[in-house]
C-alpha cells in the first residue's frame, strides 16, 4: 500500500504582537493593575506565537497542542482587539505551502493586516501537522489506527472550515494553498484516508466480508471524489500533479475498488453465485493490473495481486470442472453497498483541551464600544444637568446684581462698604485677582499652538505616505495590489478634520472670553483693591436707617436666605452627579451572552434613568423653587424701592454697588471659563498625541508593507522571461528535399573539442541515431494531465510520454539491452516512469573518430566524458 499523503506546513515571518497590543491597552485602559495584567498577557501571546509558528515543529501531539492553543487564543482576542489596517495594524506574512519559488526569487507569499488571515494560516498548519502525525502512526496496532483516524478527520474538518471561511476572512484572493479549491480537495483526501484506516482496522479484525466490501467501496468513492477535484480544478497547485498526490489518488481509487470487488466475490461464493465471483475477481484483477502498470513507482500491489489471482484461478477451475455457472458482464453485476464511518471534525473553539484565555479579564470589543457609548450618554446627562443648574445660578446672580441685593439692604450708613461687597472683594483677592485672569489668557495661545502643531504633523505624515503610494500605484498599475492610502486614511482624515473644527470653535470662544474680560476689567480691578481704597471709590449718600426695621426688608432678607440655600443644594447635587459610578460591564456581558448582540441604547437609557432619575428630579425641583423665589424677590424689591428715599447721590452709589456685584460674578465666570479652556486644551493634547501615534503607527506599517510588496514585485519581475519564446521553425525549412531527406535528429550533437595544432583534424563524428517511439504503447491513467509541450524545433519522437510507464527491458548496467540514452530536447522531469527502448541503438564509429561514450559505470554520478587524444 502506498504511503499516506500528508500536507506540508506554511511558514510565517516573524511578527511582534506585544508592542502594538500593549500600546492599544495603554491608550484604552487606565493605568493600574488591570493594564499591567493585559500587557503581560500580550507578552505571553507573543511568546506563544513564536512557539507555534516561529520554528519547525516536531510531528508530535505536543506540537499540535501548541498550535491549537495559539489558534484558540487568536479566536479569543479577535472580539477584544480591533485588528485592522487603520487601528491595530499588524501585518502577518505567510509563504505558500506548496510553492517552492524559483532560482531568481523566493516562494509566493502574502502579507495582510488581518487577524482572520493569521487564523486561517494557523488552522491550515493545524490540519497539516495533524496529517503528518497521522501518517507517522503504526497501523499494525489499534492505538495507531485510532490516532490516525482521529487526526485525519480533524485535518479534514480544519481544511473544510478554511474552505467555508477563507474568502470572508481575507476579503481578497488568497494564495493557492488556502484557496477554497485547494483546501476542499485536501479535506476530501484526509477524509478518504480516515475511511481507509477504518477499512484497515476491519480487515485486521477479520470482520464480515460484506462490511469490509462496503467500507472499501466507500473509501474508493472518497478517493475518486478527491481525484476528480484534482482532475477538473485548474486552480490547484502544481504540487498536486508533480508530486505523489495525483498518482497516489488514482492508484488508491483503483486499489480500494479492487478490495471491494475481492471481498464481495467472497460473499458471492458464500451465496453460491460462482459466476458473479469470477466476474468480480476478474474486475479486481484488471484494476490491480492497471495500478501495477501505471503507478508501480508509488504503490506496491504485489501481495494484493497475488491474492486476487490465486482466488481467480481457483474460482475458474472450480467453475470449469464443477459449477459451469455463467460469468456475467461487469455492467450486469449488482452495485456494492457503501458504509461511511468517518466525518470531518467540526472546528468548535476551543479546539485545544488545555486552552486558557490569556485575556480572560478583558471584555470583548463590542462591550468596550457599548461601555464607551454608555459613558458618553452618562456624561451628556450629567453635563446637561450641571449646565442647567449653573445657568440658573448665573441667572439668579444677575437678577440680584441688577437689584443691588443684598447690598441695598446692607447699606445702612451710606458711607461704608456693604458687607456682601467686602466678601466678594475678599473672594476675588484670594483667587489671585486680575493677575490670575491675565496669566490664564496668556497661556491659551501657547496651548492652542501646541495642539495645532501636533495636528499638522500628524496630517503631514499621512499626506507624504499617500503621495508615495499614489506614485507607486501609477508606476506599477494593477500590480500594486493593496488598499489605496486615500481610502485607508479616510477615517483618520475625518478625525483630523473634526479636531480642526473643534480648534476653530475654541478660538472663537477664546475671543468672546477676552472681549468680556476687557469690558469688565476695570470693575474687577476695583474689587481687588483694599477696603479703604474700595470705600473711597464708592460714592457716599444719605443713610437709610429708617428702612432697617421695616417689614419689607425682613421679607427680602428671608427670601435671599432661601435663595442661598437653593444655591448650596445645587452645589451638593452637582457633587452627587459627578460622584455616581456604576459599572455596566456585567450588564453588557450578560446581554451579549444571551442575545449574541448588545442593544446599547435600550440598556443604557434604562440604567441611566434608574441611577440618575432621583437626582435629575431634584435638579428640576430646585429650578422651579428658584423661579418662585426670584418672582417674590422682585415683588418685594419694588415695595422696597418705593419706600426708599431717592436722590442723585444714592442712585450713583447704588449703580456702583451693582457694577461691583456684576464684576464679581464676571470674575468667577471668567476664571471658570479660562480654567475649562486650559483643561480642554490639555486634554485635547493627550487626544492629539494618541492621534499622532495612531498616524505614525499606520504610516510605519504601510511603509513596511510597501517594502515587502516592492520586494515581491522585484522577485516576480525577475522570474518573468526577459525575451519572447523562440518561434517554431517554418514547415518549408523542415521538409525533406524531394521527400527523401531524413528528419534531423533532435538530440544535441556535442561540439568538437578545439585543438591548437597544425595537424589535420579527423572528420566530425555523425549524429547519434534517432530513436523512434512510433511503436511504443502508451497507457492512459484516470484523469492524468498531459505533459508539457515540446520545445520549439523538437519532434514528436523526442517528446516525453504523458503517463507513467514501466520499461519492457531491464535498464541496469551489464544487461545486453542497456545503453546510456542522451537527454532529449523535450525532456519533462515531471512525468512518471522511464522511456521505453524498443531496441538497443547501434553504435557508429568512423575511422579516427573517438567512440561514443559507453555505458556509465556504477559509482560515477555523471556520464563519463569521452577521451580526445592530443595530436
């Protein structure tokens, strides 16, 4: 029986997974123990890849376990890390498993920034290594048979999974070895070999012939299906045809059919159907003869042939002398049943029994995205509530300032600074006064310029790489097969444009703040002065002592106190809104596990309402309460104004006090705005630095991909023929003159050796005889491919046979029929068998001419050179 077919593994280029993954982790997760754990897991993943694909693996279960663990880990991190050309850009490079390259360049390889491509190639190696382990098993014991069958079925399932997923995983044409046609054929081959193992097991256990016949017939069907794939698919690698794959499939198809017929013949004999027994044995004998004549180089069927022939001879003898049963034609025989005991093992993650997720604590990317959206909704809700409260507080302060409250009811003497104004002045001075605003305004342009420079530098990197990509695309045209940079950078450019718009709006906001500051600068400066200078700047007026004991003043004091309580309540609500923290990870993980998807909007809205519902209700209550208080304050102030003695001096004093109150409010708001602006620019700097890193990373990855692609293009160009093929010779030049001139020999004649001598040289020796193959029989195997066309100028006689053939004569040295045959022009190194020599060519020798080289002696690796005597 021929050796079982095993698949060669793909070879991968070295890739550093730790660096890009750690960078993403550091950018995504806050500093702490969790971030450190994730970075350590990234380092372990990088080591696992080196162990799995960075070195040749032994044909052992432990090596397969390492490969499967790496595949499981890739499946685990796929939903947790955004591997793509414009996010985590890691380029995986793999060589074609079957393409060995040429003299001018390496084998075909494909580099893609796709985790799906890495998964496909790793799974291919899992199937390939499983087939190699299975082919190394000892099939003479049950344990070896069991292990081989298990691994062949796993390999079949792995290749079938690749066939079903490769196109969607890559989104482009794959290399030939992982194309759907190739892996589909490999899956059929592995399944056939698994079925053959069960056939061997049944034969070894001496099961019933009916069962063995069905197993053998099903095995023959599987091999036949695989053979047809090789026969009719033009996209399969040449390895299938020029190595053992194609002839072994054809041979095993015939062998298993012969086994099925043999065991069915035994069943026919038991049923007294002696004619059917002979017919099946004859068919089995013919099948074995076909294998022996065409594929003897790959399989040994002597034992099977002897067994069938002995049974056929005995059956014929018994039938001729005893039974005289009619032997039916082959087409009249009942078809043999089939029994399949194998099935491709489905790829269900985890495929390794020892798999432990390195990133078990990291949530999937869908959950990360949902958490990000939830946090954005939460921030919007909190900011909206806080903004409403701050606007209400500013409105209340504005109303009180316009009414000169509480300064109006505190101004008893008319020539001293009211207590509320003194408190405001003290607060402004403690916060740094006008110098604080000047410094904050001075820092804004520097922060803005820094952000602008980072953004411009990031966009410059993209533009330069895009220009280079466009130049190379214009140079190589359709050969430049990679995603255009202009398309790849669209998300980054959109992000950059968004940041640029934000900066423009920030500049406008800075301008409004500066204008407002210039409007109120003098009044704020007055608040910053000491009490004596402040008192001197405020005009004096007649005292209003008669108003202090009135009921309206008491009402105003009570209303102002209530308004202060509302403001304090808002401050507490603002702190409560900021301090609420709820982890939604478990909610989203549960939704993902139950439904397979996350309805983020519905879940987030429900949870936000549950968490913040009571707080937002209190915010709305404070707004309503403030509206009622302000209305009552305005009514009470109208009564107060009517009772208050009015003159020009008191009006001027009241106007100054109002301006000081307004200046205090403006100072507080300006400082808050400027600090928010500074915080905004600093946070934007961090965002832009991440954006710059993202741009530099993708540009670096694109440059690496560009260099690899350029190298591959140079190699492919070097492999292309530098000149057109030589045209065939015109018929009139090859036609014999007068129809009597013999055709020229296609065997090259050695050039005569150059002698530096004045003596006459012997005449040139005649060309070697033309060996005709007109009478050579040509066998045709099932689905065999035609041999390559002969070189231009060669005749049909020198063309290599299209099928494997056995020589009719022995060809070892010393046998009378042996001769050293010259290499023909149309020699095909990929055909099977040797040339048939219908007769031994005659040796011609002219006087004075050295003889042709004789038969090669054993021990010399190359033909002996003829000896030319010096004259």
